C-alpha cells in the first residue's frame, strides 16, 4: 500500500523540517524578546523601532521574506552567512527569514504577558533603585514568560507549519519532498495523508505538552 514511499528519504525531509523549526524557534525567541523589551522601553527611539518593525514585518507574507533572503541577500548582496555550499546557504537563509518573521509574533505575545505584570511591582522595583534593564530581567520577563506559554506554543506550532515555505528557495524539507512525490507518483491522496500525519506528529505533542506546562507555571492573580 505504501510502496510509493520507496526511494524517497521521508525521514530525512522531516528531519530538515525539525531542524528548521528548532533553529528558527531559538532565534525568534531571542529576537522577539529583544523586540518586546524595545516596545516597552522608556527610550523613544527603541520603542519606535520595535513598533515599526513589528507592524511592518508581521504584515508581509512569509514567502516574500524568504524569497528576499535568497534573491536580495544572497544573489544580490552575496550574503552567505558563513556557509560554503548552496544547500547550507539556503537552509541558513530560510532560518534567518523565519526568525525575522516569527519574532514579530513572539514580541506581541510577550508584550501581552508584560502587560499582565502589576504596575505596583514595577514601581516598587524602581523605588529600591533598580534600573529599567534590571526591572525587566528580574521582575517583568520571568512573570511575562510564565503568562504566555500558551500563546508561544501557538506561535511554535505556526512556525512548524510555516517551514514549508522554505521550499520556495530550494530547501529540501517535507513540503519540497511532497511536491516531488506528487509530480512523480499517482497516489496523490495517500501522499498528502502521509505528510499531513507527519506534521500532526510534530505539532500535536508540542501543543499538548506546552498546554500542560502553561497550566503548571501560570501566574495566579
């Protein structure tokens, strides 16, 4: 029944998808946290940059961003991100594009968590002499992260599914293999079902796990 899978590296394609998701998630969390810090910063220039970045990037289709990393950064400007092979360059460019895009949503999720921290705690921290970076790192962000585990889980699931866009610049992940198989095989429905099941296996456990974590670490108000 599944003879059409022979000759195709299905596990390898999904492994690339997992790697795309992992590195993009790490980068998005770091950059998104910095953007959230900018958006609540007392410095107008940083606050303005964070606001403009988020409002622009989250309204640009991810495909446009990913294609720009290839055509704009690599082919026009010669940016290779330290890679020496076309395959690795495309992978790193795809990760960069997904970080730039997903960080905007991480930022907004974190900002909503920051808004749940009582203002009295911030004022008390300032009263004892803590500066803004100290207040943010020691008081605000730890509570904000606990409050937004659920929304961040949704962002991670969306990121996993968005990795399919990387095929637009030649990254051979799950969606690229699916396209190749559909072009070469007649079992379109079965092929689609196999890849749909693969993505369910990637996203459903993550959603259930982080949903459980969200309940465990949520801040009681």
